[in-house]
């Protein structure tokens, strides 16, 4: 953030701080008398003055590096209060106030605990912000590490990613004693689309289908592209009857898709075969093999009914 932006977004904070510092200076000079040079305690001047400058420096860093908001307000107001306390300490080194005046003790000691409390609250919320940011960064890093497991054509996980997720879901299903089902969806006569319209049109169909299927799934379902025109959905906490109902809904959604070819705008009438299996105590490879066999038996039966 530039200096102009700092002044623009935080002008009221900086204005109040400047006003308070000048009021402290004016009151001290109005009611006190200047100390002689020999009375100056240089160690106190350097220590207290340096601390006050550090408070200002930290304040500028906070305002320059953070966006406006509640956390920034806590941090900046807390640092401002602490600066004012140290600023009064510095003034005491140069000006002597009469003993009957007590307001200087309030101005010197009062802002410090308030600033410490506000700064602590701000640091606590800043810590929580950083935790949330770190979690997001870990997710991005995990996606970056596993990017090779994702399909290049569609925004879906590929076969290797699917096997990893099935393994995790199988363990979770056994641990929580919840059903787990897998749903396979295969486009009927997809090779004819590639032959007649070209592979680019076939890729466009797969991209459209991936988005269509995602829109018709529940938030906790996971869709992956197994290979070619075959998609697999992991259905956690789902029994076979409910999985079959979802499979029927996906078939109807694919059949109702009015996909137009890119060159001539001709509608492609699509249909899909589906298969559903419930997971048992088996490996991901065995479960996928059983799913593929079920789908292979379902495709001829669908052609006969068609």
C-alpha cells in the first residue's frame, strides 16, 4: 500500500494520533518548565524515545501491509495508545511538571494497558486469520502436488486420484459403519461422435457432460473421469437403492442435454448407461473391477430396451 493510500484509508487514525500527541505536548509545555541540559538522562531519552519510534514504525508497517478492517483497527489503535504512553515518558525527560499536577500520570500510564489489551485482541484475531490462510495454502499446495492426478480435459480427478479417494472412503465407511456406493456412467456410442464430428467436438461433449453431472450431484459426492467417456461417482453414506435413483436422474439429465455442435449447431442426442455397486470389504481395484463388469452387463440390456 502506498503512502497516499495509507493516508486515504487511515487518515482518521493518524489524525487522532497526531492530535493526541500535540495535546500532550501542549499541556506539558503549558504547565511545566524545561529541564536544563545537565538534567537530561540520556539513557532514558534513548530508551524511551527509541521505544516510541519503534511503536510508530510498527504502526506504519501494520497500516502499510494489512487491509482495512477490524483486526487492523485493533492493532493500530493498540499501538497508538502504547506510543502515547511512551511519548509522555519522553516529554518528562525534557519538561518538569509541578508536583501538584497528577493528570500527567494518567496520560503516561493510562493508555499503556488499554493499548496492550487492544494489541493482544488484534494479535489473537491476526493469528486466527493466519491459521485460515495456512489451511488454504495447504489445500493449494496439495492440489499443486496432485495436479498430475487430475484429468487434463475436464476439471475432474483421473483414475489414480479416483483409486486414492475410494481407498480413503472405504476406510471411512468401515470406521463409521456407513454404506458406500459407486456409480459408473458411460456415454452410449460415444465413438460415433468422434468419428462423425471429430475429436475436438467429442472433447467439448465430455466437458459439457462433466459440468452437467456435477450440477446433478450432492455436495458430498465426488465425480471422477475414469477413462474416455466413462465417469465414476463416489457416493458416501449412500445405499444401493438411493444410488440407483441417482443413477436414473443422471441418465435423464444426460438425455435432456441439448448439446449443439460447434461447427453447424446441430443438436447431439446423447444417452448414457449406468451401473451401481455397493462397497464391501475389498480393495479399490476389486471394487472398480466389479463396477466395470456391472456396467458391461448393463450396456447390452439398455440397447435391447432401446
